[in-house]
C-alpha cells in the first residue's frame, strides 16, 4: 500500500511527489502519456533540446521557487524575447517603444502615448474593447486581432478581457517578454528536472487513471489528482471548454532558420500562430549544422486530444466553480495543476501551488 497515488507526472504532481518522498512517504505516479513532464516534456534530438509541447520558459519573482528548482537542476540563463510577423514585417513583443518605433516611426514615449490615446476607445468586458482601450487600434489590428482569432477560434469581441491582461505594455525600449527577476531553462531540459523530482517514486507510464480508477485508488491511502477536473466527476455538470494545439516539427539542414527562439505570426491568413526554433533556447550552439523548428497550430478540443488553454468565459467559469465546490467534498483527494483547477498557470505558480499543497498536508518545515 502506497501513501499517495499521484495522478499525472506533470510539474504539480512531480513537485508534490518529491515533497512527500523526502518526508518518508511512498508514492506511486500514474501517467496517462508515455513520458513524464506533462506539457513541459523535452527530449534531445541531434544535440538540440526540443520542447515537444511548445515553448516553456521558467520565470518567477519568487526567490523561494527559483532556489527550489535550481537545487534540483542548475538553470541556464535565458531571456525570452519575441518577434511578431505581420504580413512579412517584424515587430517587437511585448508592446514597447521598439514596437511603436516599428509601427509609427516614433522614438519618444510621449509620442507613442498620444497616438495610442487618439486611437483608443472606452474600456469594456471583451478582449477587443479592452485591448483597443489600452494599446489603440493599430496595435490591436496588427498584433492582437488575427493571432487571437487563431488561438481561440473566436472573435476577440466574444472573449473575456482577462486573456489579454497577461501581456505587458511598456513605454521603454525594454523588449524582455517577462519582467520577473529570475528567468531561465534547466540544463538538459525540463525532463531532467522532472526526473530529479520523481526520484524514489514508482512511476507507471501509459496508465489512464480514469479507466482504472478503482484498482489504482486501492493501491494508496490518498490521491493527488492533476487530470481534468470535470472528467474526474464524469462531466456530471457538463464539459469544461478547452483549446488544443497541433505541432508540426521539421528538421532542417541549416544552421539557423529564423534567428530567434519564437516568432509569432499575427495575421489571420497564416494558419499557425508561431514558429519555435529550439536551439535558440540553449545557451550555446550545439555545433550541429542542423536546426529544428516547430510550427504551432491552434485547434478545437476534441476527445482524445490534449487540453492546453482553458476557455474561461462566463459559462465555463461558472461550471468550473461548481466542480471546484464538489472537489472540496472529496475525501482523501487533493486536486491541483492546470487541468485539475481549470486554470492557465505559469510554471512557477504551479511549483508554488504544489509546495503549498504539500505544506497543508505535511506541515511547514
């Protein structure tokens, strides 16, 4: 009999498993996929660490979280910078003075502010209204509208404003995507970090908990569930809404394809939302005359596909709240992670949530 059954070998489940194991608890990890790491899974190909499920950059303002992950695997310094491609022309992201100079030829913050003010509208609840009220019509049309329509499969006028509030706006020439104090990528990739976290645990891959719930649950005193929240309850109130992604990977016999780790394609005509070139996540060129890119295509969620982005509209938010209340009544089950809370969470927030769950379970050291 194990002390804990951990459903899902993603970041939340792996951190909780690590904390339980180092306190002398026994853990069985049941992972539906054929690998650990969840969407942060990486693997080496021709000397290049490939992010198999899209770009993952670890960033945090928390010294505690940063020290925690670095105590397991040293992190290489990496500063995320993105370019946007709109109809063949490149712009800086997030929105900063470089962007405004590329759009309007201005170089002073006050000039940019005046243009944005002349193009803005009254704020509203929709993503479209909020975006235009903050950055003006040009930035919205060039860099937000088409990308958003592809990403979510809906008009920005139908989406909640909260989606766009994660994107920074700066009236400086600072083109870092994240402004957190700590930022990097684990040496050897995220799979190495997950392997360190799962040391001492028994791991079963290709194991679907929901199809084997009774048998697996009998193996442990408690369950940590990081699968889909609604599916745990057999979608009793209805299914929560998600968007999925499709990845198209290509190896090329050239040194460099695009000169950057990530370029977003913000026009509606280009079918993919971004191209990732994996070698640019690494601190040094692996010395290969090859490069590997991944084109990322948003897709509607269908049964059997991976869930990537929760569609947090009013209907789904209300539904998620009902499931969350039901989850509180479950005995000996801890819910966590992106799927288990119907939340879009940065990795540092997942680590912190898992540490908090462990402290609630075992007490603070």
